[in-house]
C-alpha cells in the first residue's frame, strides 16, 4: 500500500479533518480520505456556517428591498452607465 505525506497543513484545516474523521467514524486517515473521495458532491457544513449563509441571504434581500424602494423611475442600464460616467468625471 502506498504512503502519502502531507506537509505544511494549516492548523485550522487539520482540526477540521480531525473533526470529520471522528464524525464519519473513520479509524484511519486512509478511511477518511476514501470517504471524502466517495462523497465527492456531498458538502458537510457546520451549523455556524449555515447560519452565516442564511444571514448573508437575509441581508442581501434587505438590501435589494432598500435599493428597489429608493430607485427613481424604471431601471435602465443606459441611464446607469451615464450616471456612473458623470460620477467618474466629478
């Protein structure tokens, strides 16, 4: 069986890999690697990350509402280009 040597692994990444190894019930690093490769499309997220993503989506939607209510007239790409060019000259 071949051996893999990994150098200069950041500490936070090593902690995350150790956590995954325990959560997935892997006894060896090889088992963990095999499970990660097999799961290729599966993304494991912690609850904090999910909450950060939810918060980001909520903030984006709030911003969209604010921009939409303050927008004057019908949105036009041409007008926005002209407005941005006037801003650049000033």
